[in-house]
């Protein structure tokens, strides 16, 4: 089973090849995706690295979290699970269930009769 890692605080000149070489020290790298801005074509400063096994992913976190590359310290952690909408990672209780929120009147737009 593969494990996906989030790699943050990347300098814009770091390439997929740089990350693949670096993370190969911890084990077999299945995929590297440097996230690019679609308008400018520049790196957004983070990437996802997929390791072959969870054990290799844990080893990579231990070895490379706070590792300095291109004068920046990497932030390496397990990538969060996506909620299927393409948005932020899923959070417990974020489904909107439970009690609905009530609107609190704020006092604006009132009509007064003389």
C-alpha cells in the first residue's frame, strides 16, 4: 500500500527530479507532483511525494522533515485524506450535520413609524 506525503516550504527552483533524488534515500518513490500555478507556471511552494510503503513514508518524514534544500527547511508530513470534492482535506464533523445555525437579527433595516 502506498503512502502520500505533503512536502511544503519548497523554493520555486526545486524540481521533481530534485525531490525524487532526495526521497529515494528513504525508499522507493512511486510519484512526485510539484504543484504549479496554472497562470504563472511557477511552483506554488509545495509538492506531493508518493512512497511505496507506509514504512518508507515514515522513514522519509523522520529523515527529511526540517531538512534544508536550496536554503529552505522542508516540512514533510503525511498528506491528509481528501473529502472527494477537490477542496480542503476532510475534517471530522465537517459534513454539516447536527443542528442548523440560526440567524441572529442585528438591528439593521428596521422601519420606525412616527
